[in-house]
C-alpha cells in the first residue's frame, strides 16, 4: 500500500554501495545508541521534503550552527532487481540529520509515488528499546489510523514501520540494531 514502494527499495543488495551504506548506518545507529540512557525512548522530529531535502538541510545546518550534514541517497542504497528504482528517485535523499544543541533533527525526501502534501511532511521518529514495545505502540497508533509501511526488518532496524494515527500525525517506529 502507501509505504510499500519505500519498503521495496530499502533492502540493500550488497556490493560496494551496500558496504558503504552498512558502514554509514552502523555509525548512525551507534551515535543514537551511545546517546541513549537506560530505559529511555527517543522522540525525534522527522521532516520530509518533496525533492528539496539537501538544499533545506544545508540551510538549516548553517542557520542553527550545526556540523555539515552527511547525505544518504536512495540510489546509494543499491537496487533490488525485482523492483527497479525509478531514475528520479536515485538522487533524492533517503536520510540525513543534524544535531542542534544536543538535539537531533532527521530529514528525507519523499520517495516518488508516496503521498506528500503540506502538513504530512513532518513525522515523529520513535525509537523504543525492543520489538514488543514497538509492536504494541504501532498497534495503538494504527487503530483508526493507517499503516503507511507495516513493521518489518530493514538494513538498519530489526523492526521499522510508518503509521499515520487517527489525528493525522505521522510516526516512524524504529527499533535500532545494536552494532
């Protein structure tokens, strides 16, 4: 359904780009894990753009005095031959982040074919400590809402999914892998 386009392109196929992605994801997850306190759940704003992510995040990094961001594109994630990636998706940003005064802001471009309109481009990334908690929270948020991407294993998460709750708030539930 709504998130299936993204989920079909999330698995990494290996090779040079796959190794680069795994190294980048490992550093990303380690930075989050190192900052976690015991039994704490992280809530992080996640802002999506319609093709202008790189420009916007470079602007925000300068505006807030953050370190220059690193960008991961959909094209760098590698292709799954069963689901060819549209050419227009390859240069779009799959993930980036900046840290401002110790607080993380996460960003991406919207994958072609996924809905984007002003108002649905800001989500909250929630990082529960385990899959059981993730599934419970996802289930509650899904009641009266809509799963954009059902919970599933990804290259960076043992359990990741996206859901819009009954109030129109988008959530990304993400149990990070320990590296």
